[in-house]
C-alpha cells in the first residue's frame, strides 16, 4: 500500500504570501496533524544547522513555524544537531530567540552522551546514538535535500543516519566503504606504476596508503568512477566495485533504523526542503551555486516514501551544468542527475532500497499537492502602501 507524501511546489501562480513555501509548509503541517500529536511530548526537531560560512541550510522561518506548531499542540520542542555545528549555529541565524526553542548537541557538548546499540556491520559493533535523540518522545526530522559526494544524495535518511550518531560512529560508517578489499598490492609491485595510478586521477581520489608502503587508498568521496585509473592499473590490482560505494548507503539505513527505533511509529514525522540544492552536503561548511532548480517542500510520516518522492521530483530536471564547480565533471548523463555528477555507483536510490528492506517504509507513494498551481496567468501586483 503506498504511503502519502504531501507536497508544496516552489512555483506560484500569484504573488501572494499564501502561495510561498513557508505558507505551504503550514498546510503540510496541518495534513500531518502535527499539533494534534505532540501534546505532552518532548519533541526533538532534528535538522542540519550547517557549519562555518554555509548559508543554504533551512531558513529559520521554516524552523520557527514547526517549533510554533509544536508549542501550539502542547509539546516541548528542542532543535538538535551534532556538537560542533550547534556550537556556532548562531552565526548562521539559528538561536533560541529566533527559533523559539533551545538548540542542543545530540550527544552533549563533549559528544559523550550517547546510548550504545549493538548491530555488527563491517567493522562496526556498537552504534552510539545521541542521548537527546533517545531521550525524546517524538521526532520531527526536517532535512534539506542536496547532493552528497559519498552517496549522491543527502535527504531525510541522511539527516538521521549521520546526524543522530556521535562522532566515532559517524567516522566508522565512512570507514565501512573500505571494509571490502579494492587494492591488491601483489598485482602491482612497481612503485612507479602505483604513482602513475595516483597521477591518473584528476580529482585526487587515489593516494598512497598511510599504513601500507605498497598500498593505495581510494577516497570514495572524490571518485566519480570515470575509470581513468583502471586504464593505468595492472589487471586485477584495483577494483572500482559497487560494494564499496553501496556499503555506506546500507550503513545509513542501519543507522536510521536504530535512530527511529527509539520512537513509536506514530511518533515520528519527516519534512524535506528541496531548494538551493548544491553539489555537496551542508556539513562542508560553505555554499556553492545550486545545481538543480528549486522543487518545493515535502512531508510524510514515511521516511522512505519521502526520500523516494524527493528524488523522483528532482530527477525530472537536468543538472544546471554551468553552476557545477570546475573541479568536478559530468561524465555520464544516464540515471538520476545526481549520479551524473557523483558517478553511477553513487545511486541515490540505493538508500531507499536498503531502508525499505529493513521495514522503515515503502518506496511506493501517493503525492498530494497541498496547493496545486493551476496555471500561470497575469495577476495584479498589490504594492504595500507607503502610508
């Protein structure tokens, strides 16, 4: 049975406040019955506050609306994100005064307040879930859609998968991509050839392994699977294998299942803002030009259906290629546009497949537009009176 995903388009028919995205967020919150569900709940609003000088994270106007809805319903809201991003979030416009509620680090100011959840997976034994996430009784997951160098796309799942875990677990999740062997030194004993392999990558994705004199290390984030290295590497010495790329997606699904597993099914809801979508995630600490047109805002109680709907919606548009940084390249125009940029093995749909397999939701959805744009006709513009 398909899940319902509510949608508000970035397009407007009229130049009126009621057709803007914040107003459509209000309509989505009504459809999600958020106010009716949070009475007496300790509500954690998980968002990404960004870092450094990034300015394309979710605008405080949107967060303030969700916080107010929680208060209206009798809930106790708090915004949460990882420790070092929260520490300077005021520099990007997030403060208790602006948002209307406190902002806390998910695992405390020293990243040591967590609950360990055992789930063996490719070198990870215990997943250290932020204490504030597990202590809360209701979850509002508010994500910002964007590209991601590790998995192609970051959205609702990514916001929980990385953003709810303490630092050591986040690091271990990235390390899982190196669990399956991709470099076979016996097949390439010549140091000069190894240097040729390193030099063949224009993105600096292949480097000398720090722990192994005859080893090479693949920075998967920088690899778009162009295959230049494979033309230089001796047969069988290097593999650009789907397993190393898909492993991170599976780890994200596991992490999300742990994060959501501390909430009753009816006590979690998800929102995703698909505007100002840049090549890499907000944690990079800067904002580059958008590589996809603004699509709108989405909401659902089903995290899998939500991310699937967002990916489908943004997948209808080609990349804005003139906005792509010159250090990146498009080497394929097949599949999802985010895979055009980050490579075909960084299939953004893999995470929804893994999450569905874990029972977190369904990829089948019904998209309900909360305020359809009926047509584009000339409308009167009403100016604010100077008096």
